[in-house]
C-alpha cells in the first residue's frame, strides 16, 4: 500500500510520469554553507526543510531510489550545508540542514539557520518547500516559525509527515486531521498533507507525482 490515507487521486499515467522522472540520473551539484556560493538559478527548485533528524535526507534517498545520495544519520545535525542535486537536469532538489536541535554548537546552528532562512526567503527559482514533520511529534514551535517565514515570503509549502511506520492508523488519522485544521489559516500552505515513510516506502510514489509537475518538461 503506497497511500496509507486511502486517497487515490492520481492516474496510472501520472504515477508513471513521476516514477520515470525520479528514476533518471540524480547528480550532486554542490554543498554550500553560505549564500555567496549558490548554483545558477536556471532550473526550478524544491527544497526539503524540517527539524533536525526528521528524515529529510532519508526522504530524498527514497524519492530518488538511492541509498546514499544524501547522507543520513542517527545524530541530529548530519546535514550541515545546503546540498543541491540535479534530477535529470530538469529539477533541483535541495537537502537543507535541519533547524532546531542539533549536537553542534549554538553558534554553528545559528549560522545555518540564518543561511537557511535567507535562502528560503530570497531564492528566485524555489517553487516549493517540502516541510517535513515527524508524524510522532507533530508541529513544534520552530516549525511554526518556519511556516510564518514561508507564509510571509509567499513560498508555497507542502507539509510532509515522515516516519509514519512508527504510528498506528488511528494516531495517523488524528494527526492528519489536526494538521489539516491548522493549515487552513496558513496562506502559503498546500491544503493537503503528504504522509510518508522512507523506511517502508509509503507515500513515495504520490510525492513523486506532486513534485514531477514542478520539473521542466
Ligand atoms: P539532519 O540532516 O540531521 O537534519 O537530519 P535529517 O532530517 O536529514 O534526517 P535523516 O534522514 O538523517 O534521518 C534521521 C534518522 O531518522 C535516521 O536514523 C533515519 O534512519 C531515521 N528515519 C528516516 N526516515 C525514517 C522513516 O521513514 N522511518 C523510520 N522509522 N525512521 C526513519
Ligand atoms: Mg539530513
């Protein structure tokens, strides 16, 4: 079962389109620690944001079907740069450093957070942010801060629940209902929620379809 909420909104040909795009070559372009070094802004971008350890790098690996494209870790704070990947030279995927808790110095976290926020506010080709939220924990105050920023900057974001393999059906339904309610007052939030497990490959085909529409043809 790839769609645990039971919704089945996509046609076979849409799934095929998403599957094909994400089966193409995905190439690491570069990792940047400050905004002076960003790659050219000539392709649409989608960025994966969320608290440390929420599963951003794992989701990127699951989407692209690679085990080690983006480095993952049990230690929050693994991703310390903005990492840019080119998917078939048609869509840029950006693995962002996590915000919130990380086992590194406060100064270092403050520096990433500044860079991250400046990127999210000012990056012209950024079409959408996937805002990852751990399904066990739900939205935290730092996530709301990020949502405020995206709402103010009018950057569209899709909330993606992660690690749903850790949750029962009822808990997941309750989490989705509460979240959908909260998102109603968020102008830049996509009204729907993506539910995923990188580990069990749940919701991955759906998310590919959603992201494939952002790629250049
Ligand atoms: P930072 O780069 O530190 O911000 O973390 P991240 O958001 O990139 O998280 P990462 O992908 O490194 O994963 C963090 C931990 O969560 C790792 O131990 C993963 O194995 C685990 N994890 C990621 N996705 C899933 C999932 O779908 N299910 C379960 N059970 N664990 C997951
Ligand atoms: Mg990471």
